[in-house]
């Protein structure tokens, strides 16, 4: 069964450093998403991406964040200058359609900022 | 915006039924979802219900929707140890297709 993959599974970085989290969505999917979950808190939507541009973003997704689809398979989330409060589990998801229930999630990348 | 609340823990004995409850604030969503997260894995869509339904049954899973009370529940019949996981209720807020998640309910199944 096709699945969304994410690398790395765990990333440790120092405050102020840039990090890039990588995702490979399911190959025939057109819509891509990033979510995060701070430990003990809710899963929060960050951004959705379609046709090489951001289609929706939350208040969390400020200028420190950017997304890119650098080639036909990868979808990346970049955090320019990490802060302690960026420590969280980051989930990538993809879907074939914009609306509808089928968003497939990756296993997540745990980001620890020290 | 949408607010989704669910209890954090539920402990049941193997073979019993589990009922995980969720309340939400925005009732204009087309779909309401339940996701499951096993340790070390991502969120897996478990089941969903259309907003014009009040019940959906899928093998051991029963979803009940009370739109008047803005209450969604997931019942797992004959709960097994393999059902131990975190269960997330997710409801898109008005006009958006992006789900707002609850905090997740940790289901612990003991022999």
C-alpha cells in the first residue's frame, strides 16, 4: 500500500539554526500538507500546498517557515531560524482531492531545538 | 475558529466496548473524522462520517453524530490489545476542508 514517508525521524538542532524536514507524498496525490504537534498539545495545521503554491496557511506559518516541492517527489518544510518553541512532531500529509476525508499522514519527524 | 475537545485517557478491559467522546463548536463541516495513531507511526484515518448522517457502522467501529449537541463518538466493540493507541477526533472548521484536531484520547486496553 502506498504511504507517505518522512525523513529524518528525529532531528536535533541548536536554536537559530535552519532545518529542512523532508516528505515524500504518495505519488498520484496533488495536495500536500504540514501539521505539527507540540508535546501534549493538539495537532495543528501549518500549511497546504497545491500546484506549486501555498493554498492555505495558519497563523503559525509565519515568515520563518517556507515550503517547497523541489522535484517531482519531495515536499519540504524549512524553518529558517529555529526557536525552542519549534520543538514538536511535524507531520506531512497528502491527498488526491482537495476536499474529502482521505488525507494520508506520514510517521512524523520529531524536531528538538536545544 | 473550531474548537475540538476530547478526554485524554480511557482504560478498558480486553473484550469490553470502548467509547471515545468528542465535542466540537462548528457544525458546518461536511465530514467528521476519527484518526488513530499507533506508537511511532503517523495518523491513520480510521473512519469518517458525513454530517447528514447520525450513525455509521464499520465492522467493530460505530460512529455516532449528534449535531444538535455537537457531539461525536467512536465506539469500538470487543476491544483488543491491538486497539491500544491514541485516537484523534478531527472536524474541519466552517468553510475549510482542513481538519481541526482534538488533543487525542489514549486508549489503554488491559487483559
